[in-house]
C-alpha cells in the first residue's frame, strides 16, 4: 500500500511544475520560462518512459513465470498454425493466434495462393498493422514476426509518452492521467499489448484522436482516423460518433463536415476499393467475417439475459462490467448535462464536463460495437476482454472518475485492483503463452 501510494504521488508531484488541472490553461506560454517548460517536458517523458518500462517488465515477468524461468519450451501450436509459427525468442515470444495471421498478411497479402482472384480468410483482418510490419521488415530485414513485436513495442511506448505529454495532461488532468496509468497496469490484459496484434496500435491511435479532437484539431484527428479506419473496424464507429459530436459542438458547414467524415473513413474506403479491384467485391472483408463468425446481432445490447448467460465467463463478465460502469458514469454526467445542455460541447477548449461527455460517448459506442461484434450467431462472447483491454476512452473515463474520490479511498481501491489484477494477469498470460485463447 505504501509503495503504491508513493508511486502514485510521485508520478503526479514530479509534474507539479508543468502539469495543469485546467484544460483552459492549455497552450499558455510564460515568456522567459523556456527552461522550466523544457524541464517539465523532460519530467513528463521520464514518467511516460517509466510506465512503459513497468508495463514491459510486468509482461516479461508474466511470460518468464509461464516458462518456468526459461526452462519450459514453447508449446506446440494448434495444427492450423504449424509451419507458420516462427518464434522471435525461445521464451519471451507471445505471438499467437491473430498475430500469426497478421504476419501472413504482411508476407503474402490477402489472395489465395492457388487463385489470386479469390480472397483468403485473412481478408477479415484489416491492413493497417500488416503494412507497418511490412515496412519494418523492408527497412531492417527482420522477420515479419520480429517486425510485429517491434511495431507493438513502438506503439506501446508511443501510447505512454502521449499519455504523459503536456497536451494529454492539459485535456485530461494530471491526476486523471496518473490514475489511468495505474488502471492500465492493474488490468490483467497487459500482455495483449505485446502479443503482435492490433491492440497497442489501437490504443495509441485512440488516445491521439481523443486529445486532438478535444483541443479542436479536427483536421488532424480526421487525418489520423484515415489510417485508423484501415487498421480496425471500430474506428469507423468512432469517426461517425465524432462527426455527430462535431456537429453539436460547432455546427460546421455540412460540406465541411462531410469532407471531414470522408477523410476519417478513407482508410476503410481504400480497403473496400482494393477488395473491389482484387476480388470484385468491395465488402469481401465483411462477407468473410460473416462466413467465418456469423452475423452480428446488435439487439443483444439490450438483452439482459444475454449478459447474464455469460456473466460467469471472462469475456461475459467484462462485457457486463463495462456496461454497468457506463450506466453509472451516465448517471453521474446527467446533472451536468441538465445544467449546461448541449452547450457542454461548445466551441473552444472543452470544460471538464465536456471532456467527460466526449469520453463517455466514445467509450459507450466502442463497447457497444465490441459486444455486438462478439455476440455473433452460433457463438458466445470470446474476445471482449481482449478488445476492452485497449478501450482507451473507457480507461480515461474511469481514471477521471477515480480522482474524484478522496486520496486514501482512491489508493485503497487501486491497491485492491492491483492485488486482483496482477495474479490474474499472470494466469492469463501463462494460458495465452501456452496457446490458450483470451477467454
């Protein structure tokens, strides 16, 4: 408990000179104080780097324990992956399941080897991450597996540095950034970030889009969403939600709003154009998802029995917990919405309540998409835990809610989360290292 308290207070006090609790103060410059500003940025970078090292160190410890200190060899993969799994490290390798598929896309693309005019089942997975891995492979000559690890580490580092940047602290609040950092490390899915899949990329892109949009950099956020929408389906939902909030916030000209939305979803549109050119079907990816996993059932979002049916499973429990958390957050936001109305998203720097509304809208729509996408016909929830691991707006919303508690109850709650999350994280990492799915 004392260690946790020292870490939490140290992270915030180290930035006391440069951080701000007031979003309206963002961007203010005091002439003659460049040295202080540079020192503040240096402290922020050091704290972000420290959390990155803690994150990687925690996962490394999990994997080391799973391998019995490096004495246990990596188990044989399932039959469908034999011959395709080439570990980048004899012990620390966490590339399993989807990571093997992303490596296959980077190496050979989406077409069937025996018929280049027909899509393989890999077309279900979007091209953003494979393109980055292919770029690293071309630049360094590393294997595609090692390239996926490098991209994951770079995105994880980028996330932590961005979270502790002055821009993020100005928008979110210094204490909320510290609380969010603790929640990310306490969550038992930290290993997913280093498993060669899209999660660290999703986390980094989500955070940057949120911060830039909250600061009013709509064009910059739209440009980043262009790549994001080619990396994960959920970013199309994010783009639509932000377009709606943008209209509420500043009533831009309809043509301008349409252009921003077009840019935001251009990555998805380019992928659809590729599918048309290569396979004659712009929705080849959607049809393959439906063929392999079934139809999406959005009505389950309001089906209480569906949540209760799987509440005893890891993924079902996470889905139910996220929905309950969002409902509680909505109740807490109602007084501010009744008081300020839609003006809570008025032009200019967002108020603290406006930031909360932004985070809630993104967290709720993201969770809704995850639950609906994971509740396909003929199957139970199997991936919600993995996807919610990088539901950045939900973590930020929880962190901002956490700092409203008095210091001692807040630290007691964080200590309890670490006490539960770290052992469970070790157990889940060991299962995943042994080719068990995230369930």
